[in-house]
C-alpha cells in the first residue's frame, strides 16, 4: 500500500456486533491507540454482503477495513493496529523479540486453551461440564502464576495494557455473568488474588468501561445460549 501524506484522512471501519467479545478486542485496541473509526454493526443471523465479501472464509466478526482492505481475526487485527499505528501509545506488543514471542504465546493460550474450556463449562452438563470446569481452573491457575511473575506489574503487558490484557478482556464482564448463570465460582480471592486485582484495573480503564454492552441484554442473550446448547445436547441423547 502506498504511503499516505501526513494528515491525510484515514479510512478505518470495523464490522462488529454489539455483544461479541472478539469484536470488543478490536474496539479497545482502536480506542487505546486513539484511532477514529466507523462502526458497521452486523446481524449474524442475516449476514450482510459486506461481511461475506470481506471475510468469506470464516464469515465472522470482527473485520477491520483499512482503506477498503480487510483484516480478519481479532488477534491479527490487534497486531495490524499496533504495526500500522506504532507511534501511537500505548504499545500493544513489546519491542523486544523474546518478550514479543512470549506475549504472542499467552494471547494464543487465551484463545486456544482458556476460552474453549470455559465455553465447555458454560455450554455443557454432566461429565463434559465437569471437565470444562477442571480445565478452566487449571488455565486460570497458570494465568495467575504468569501475572505474579513480575512484582507490582499492573497488567500482563506491564505498566500499560497490551495484547494479552485485551485478549483476556472477556474475564472482566463474561466471567461474572457466567458465574451468575451457572451458580459456580471461577475466580476467588484465595486462589486468584492477582487476577481479581487485574480484573478491577481493567474494568476501571476508560476505553474498556465505556464499551461494555448493556448487562441486562447480555444476561438474556447468554442465558438463552446456555439453554439452547443444553437443549440440543439433550435432544441428541
């Protein structure tokens, strides 16, 4: 892509939905970097032509459009934002190659391990749910240990929010919601003091706080999702 003149207006659009935790990652990254953008709200029950055109592989949100070119997948979008607007603070990935690799590892851990296990705990019953609860407990134990490695570290990214904090942002609002719906406790003061302190810090960050979807709508949506998943499993038995 040809270089743009200083001050030339950027064309940044974000295809998202109101409730997607993955789309929120892109919202936070853009707002943290101070990048103006246009929101395109998608109805995933009737996917638009623009979504299907710009993400024909997965047909999911979020999709970042920059000068008409599409970038898909939330973690890829965050890295693109960091590389494209690298001079805008804060840094979402470290400059040091080793630290950068470690950061990518933990962001991938969140998506490949922590999210699937809590989804299994939330959407299943019986032995499958028990397995999900057990795996989630282990994943949160590892995240707690990682956060404690450096004393007085405010975020996984250090003094400022980084890509791991953004990737794990669903812990701030969805974990309490899942706890309420399921009647279980994923995080507690005895086992997860650092994670709970981190969660409070994240919830106090302005760009995070101002972006939350309405809680009542989220409760209704995720309760319905849980009932639908359990109902389908029962029907297939």
